[in-house]
């Protein structure tokens, strides 16, 4: 499992975009995505591919890192300018625009699937990792199934999850 730093920000849109439905869920450039959150503004995010493509930070600030308390060098400016460069009529007044920026660590697996379950060879160690930036959408089902598995004396797999998520010695060896 490799780790990379991704970033998100909260945006208060200009009044001509606010509540208009003009932005619901979209990708603007190179993997930068937007999600309209009803009554709260927009969440915009980007992963390592955007940072690399637009040279927003040196590789050592992005790849194989585990500290999510740091923002990469150029990300604040990127978030502040990308929407006005992308959407015609995007003009901000005080109180609008990028309000808060944060980073998070994204775990990746070689086969692009999460690892869920007991870790082979490590008695009592369970994991739910490597969601490829989709942790928010997958974590509830995966950890619910993992908790059920942990509570079962035989640690039976919860069939609500695909078997491809299961941590196995073979899968670890392939990686």
C-alpha cells in the first residue's frame, strides 16, 4: 500500500452560481473535482495526479507521505484561481471563493481495491485500508462488515462485501 497526499477545499460560490444547479458534480481539469453540498457551498478536491500535472509541489511533498497536516506548496493558489479560469462569469466578492483548504492521505493498492479483514500472519490485527480516494463512500459498509467479522469467533467473511477486498497472503504476494 502506498500513500499520497491529496487536497480538498470548501468554496463559497458567487451568488450567480449559488443554488443554480450549474455545479452539481463535475471534473474540471486533470482530476480536479467539484461536489455541490446543498446549503453549504462546494467541496473541491484534487489528488496527486493534478499536483504532478500542474507542478504544484515537488514529488516529496506528495508521494509516500503520511502527514496530512501539511498543505503542498502551490495548492492554495491553484484552488483560488481554477474556478475563475474554468467557469465564465465566476467573479468573487469578499466572503466568496476558497474558504478553507485541507489535506488528507490517500492509500493505494496495486490492484486498485481496498484491503479489508484480518492481516495474515498478524494475529488480532485487522485493517480497512487503500480506498484510492473513495474512502468516504466505501468506509461505512467496509467497516461495518469488518466489525461483524471481528466479533465473530471464527472471523467469517461478511458476504455483503466482494471477496476481492479480502486481505490474503496471495494478494499481498502479488502486490
